[in-house]
C-alpha cells in the first residue's frame, strides 16, 4: 500500500480556533487554548499516524502586526509555515473580513500549494450569514477550497482531515510512527503553567510572562518538577504571587492537575517567580526561550 506524508500548516488571525482544530485532529491537548489573543507563541507540531499516512500538523501564532521583539519572533514562525507546507490551512471565523497582515494574505492568494480555507465557528451563525461569508471568501481567495466547520463542536473536522490525506503527496514518514510531537516534555509543562496565568491574570501580566522548567525528575510513581515564572518587573512578581501566595498557589494546583492527566502520573510541582527585566525585547533571552531559532 502506498504511504502518504506531509506538512499541514495552520495559519490565521488570533482566536479563530487554530489550536482547537489541531488538538481535535491529534486527539491530545498539545496547544493551550484561552480566549486571549496571542495564546500560541511557538510553532507546535502535532503528528497523526495511520497505517498508510503521517500528517504533520503545525499550529502557529495568530497573525498580528508586531509591537516588540517577541512578537517579531512569533511572526517568524508564521513565515516559516509557508516554506515547508504541503497543504496550507487558512482559518477564518464567521464575521471576519480580512487577514490582519496584507503581506501574509498575498502569500495565501498566490500560493502554489493546495489551500483549505476553513470557515470556523459556524455554530454561532445562521444560514444567510454563512452563505454570505462563503461568497465573500470565494471572491477573496478564489483558488482555495472553502469548508465550513466548527472545530469546537467537531462538525466537519473528520471530513477536513480526510481531505488533507487526499491532498498529501506519497512519501515515507518524516517522524517515528509512535511520535506525537516535536516538542520535549518541559515545553508542555511550561505551556500548561502559562495557560493558567493567561486564564487568571488580566491586562499585561500574561504577556510579560515566560516559564522555564529547571528540574524534571521522573521516578516510578511520581514526577518532580521545579519551574520558574519569569516576569519583567517587580510589581508583576507581586501580582503573580498574590496575597499570602494564594494566586500562585491556584496556578500551581490547576497546572498540576492538568499535568497529571497529561503524563498519567502523580506530579509534585514547585513554582517560583523571578524578575527577568525586559526579556521580551532581549535577543539573547528570546533565543534562550526558543523564539529566535
């Protein structure tokens, strides 16, 4: 039987459902999901294997106009998604009119590879609005194949995945068949902690945070983890810790529960908060955290 394999890269504006779609395809929570913009900072691979196929999915940060160095690096991940894609998924949501960066939009419209334009969140629309949106995007991206979906509800997700497999080239697998992602364990620990901060803190705080897992010791029945929450200023450190440490404790409890589900083991999680001044604009610090690779 012929084997198919290829890279399927998902791009779009912030909060259109890219991470929800990839997690639905993979069947695991690889990308964190919140209602806040810029939840995804890295390009995250999720690998789906079958007997005669391997789909390498790539979730990317939402397309924005960068305001500081970290965001420049995030948009670098999006640019790279155009370079190695065998199939490009351009994801929009009901009511959306355009991509926030005209340069990226031109790349999509001029793409020489198959483009699936997924019109997401149709569960919150009516038939008239859906028809108008399909017509709008058919004019804007005439070469794309438009498929209305609801990633959250699972509507048309399997149909999209089947179509992806049809479009993939014949190729041996790129990764071992039992591999789920290209990211190490510590990456998912960091992202789980960051998700809780995105959920529980407001304004600038979540965007000024980076997580670094300094220790990861796996024993037979327990994994012992020590992670540091980096902030840019002393005032942010106080907010993260909260009154009598209660805010930080809540982050730790919720992250530990998710990590126990992810690893299938008891977790002992220690969290600390440190100031790493202006790390979002520091090239060396960004490289250290994996943004400028």
